[in-house]
């Protein structure tokens, strides 16, 4: 089926996908814009998984100061090219992540950033609590991974639920951005400052 340049333009604005990808998606989905959007998202997210290992040597440090200026965050958001780093939507993603850090105060980017001694300590604490509850060794072995997962969700930025949409994690937002930009995007590091804080 022939698709109009107007339809292609509309789909490009909504998804940020390339012109030929938009044309193909519309042809595949019989000109249905909504189905084409879904098709492109699914295709993009599949591609995002393949891009995950690629080097992210470019990016930006994004600053965010909240409300009355008592809390501020610096986030290093990395990508593959300066073309993406200078995109407004990339900066908006950085601000979104900084807002998350301001509100939820994560301690680490991901579990790989947590010192092993801290993980071991938390496991010991959780084990002791389960033993105190009277759980047997085999029960503890089954319960412990879930307890640790919850712990990582609290202290690791990428596992936290987005404060704007709790059906998504920060990792989901990154995956969507990877699909949109066609480049690997990672959070390098962050710092959160609070007046009177530690």
C-alpha cells in the first residue's frame, strides 16, 4: 500500500525513527499510525538489546537544582556520539534521571557499583532477620534472593521505579532512549548534594 509523505512525517515526529524505517512500518501496518508506532518501538527495543555492549565515549554532565535550591544533582549521561549528546531529548532524559535522584536518593547506579563487602553485609543482615523469624536454612535460601532484589531496587538508580510512571524503571527509560536514538546510552555516575546533608 502507498503511504503519503504526511504519514511518514507524522510517524517520524512521534517516534524519532528514520524516514525509511517509518515508510516500511507504515507499509507493513497498512497505513495505521498506531500499529506502526508499536511496530517501531518493538523493533527498536530489540535493537537496543544488541547495542547494550557498545562503547559510550561521548555524553554530557547534566545539572539539576530542585525547587528552592536546597537539593542539586549532577548526572553523567553517556552515549556513543556527540550528535546524540547535543540532542534536546537526550538532555531531557538526563534531567528526568536527575529528578529521580533528587526525589529517591539512590546510592549507586547499579549493583555492579556496590562494594562486595556491602552486599555481603546486607546478605548477613537479611539472613539473621530470617533466622530470627524461625526460618529454616532451605527456606532462607529461597527467600534471600527476593530480599536482595528488593534491596537493589531501593539503592540502585537503574532498578528504581520512575517517579513519574511507576510502571517503568529507570532502566526501562534508558532502553526506550536507546531504541529511539539508535545508540547505547548509560548513566556513568551521579552526585547528589543537599544543604545540611552529608
